[in-house]
């Protein structure tokens, strides 16, 4: 059934991932320089000129994959075991996205200038955390449904 709470949570996971795609993830500003990380590029600007523009499209690809998998999982409500498998896979993709984002911030972006200044995380970075938590809660609710169905079958 589409009206279950886990369906709403999985839809919110997809919304968080689309939000990640639409906003900036991290930004650091210094004297005459700035560095920003979006799901598409790591951009280092000196003044108004782009000093380095490194593509990181796989972050966007992972977010699109996670959003698509969350929406696909909503419609797998007839087979809860398969739904749990897809939610677990989505958790792995989300954790990989978060890990790759942190890697780029710590080892690529932060070293471009003023490594002692850590920069500011954008709201989309925290959206990935929210998506992981919502995904985990959805998985718990799917497991509870499966347990209730098995208990009802055992009582018959």
C-alpha cells in the first residue's frame, strides 16, 4: 500500500537527494580566494577567475541513483523482503555519497588554500544525513510490517 509511513519516508529521501543536487554542498572564502563544492564541480576561484574546476559528476550520479532507488522502492510494497533489500542498498549508496563528499572536502578542497580554515557546510550536506536517517527509519518500519505479517500467518 502506498499510504504506509515508510512510503512517505522514502519519498522524503528522494526529496533530500534532489535537494542535494540543487544546492551547494560546501564553501570556503578567504582573502581574494574561494573554494566551493557542488555535486557537479569543485571550483577554486582566485578573484573573479577560475583557477581550478574539477568535475565530480559521480556525486551527482550517486544522488540521482539514490533518489531513483528510493522512488522505485516505494512501489515494491507487495514484496517487503525485496523492499528491505533496496532500502539497504540505498543506505550503502547514501553512505558512499557522504563519504565521497567528505573526502573531497577534506583532501581536495580544504588543501587549496588556508587549510587551517575549515569552511562552511551547506544545507545540502546535512540533507544527505537526513536522507540516511529517514532511510534507516523506513527500513525499521518495513521490518516491523514483515514481522507483523509473519506473526499473523503463524497464528492462523
